[in-house]
């Protein structure tokens, strides 16, 4: 394990990154507003689960292949962007009365979880982030590098779930208040749909490093 001072620096840096809203946070907020705080928390679990895959890939060196292959990077990036845009277009094209929009079709938590996994698993910026961020706090003299990456990654995922869960609870509480406002009934699906589409566009057009 890294020294205590290194771990303290890691926690501080991770906290700053996690409280800065990125595509994953915006997805969780959109899902919470769309279907409630439980759905948002389940989405956060799905996103955290996908991050574990990225961490495992980083530990095994697979992320290095992703970074060195422009073709793989572009393919994964556009698959993730297309999926987000698909979610948004489906929400925007949903038909129904304003009352039906206010209470959208209830997806099973299993499906919400899988959507969260796919959103983050198909986000190459998360893989690049994990590969670029975690090794900065690894100390080879303190033990196997792969083990240190996994341990730091588990800490990061735990912190991320707490942060994302807070966003989900806040968005869910706000959604409950907004649903009591008749003027919001028709606007809700457009908020969720536009949020998903915006995430897809950002994922497709952004080539620079940003927080996942």
C-alpha cells in the first residue's frame, strides 16, 4: 500500500474529481428525476460496477491497448455516444398525456442497473481516466503495482458511489417537488431526453481528457 501521505493526497484529488459533475453524474441525475431516487441509486451502482471493470483492465494493462489504438478508442466512444443518444431520443419521442409523462414507464431495477453499467462501460474516457489517474499514486517499492491499482480503484469506486448516491438523493427530492407543479408535467420527459442526448453528443465530440 502507498504511504499515508500519498493516500491522503489521493483522497483529496479523488474527492475534487468526484464532486465535479461529469457525464456519469448527469446520467444519474437524469434517471433520478425521470424515475425517482431509487432508480438513481441503482444507476449509480451500475456505473460503479462498470468502473470496476475499467480498474481491472487498468491493472492488467488492457487500458494501455485502448489508449494506443485510435480505432478501438473511436469505436468504443461512438458506441457509448450512440447508446446515450438512443436513450434520449426514446424519451423525447415517448407519447402520452402530461400525467403519463410525470410518471413514466417503470423500468425494472435490473434494467436500470444494466443501463448504468453500459453507460459507463462504453465510456472510453473512464478507462483513460482510470489509467491516467490511479498510477500517479502507486509506489512500486511498496508492493505489486497491479494490487495497488486495484486497492486504489476500490477506494475510488466507494467514494464515487457515496458522491453519486448523494446526487441521486438530491435529484430525487427535487423531482418530487417538481412533479407537484403542473407546469413541469410536460417538461419532465424533455429534460430527461435532452440530458441523455447531450451526454451522447459530449461523449462523441469530446476528445480531451475530462472527469468520467
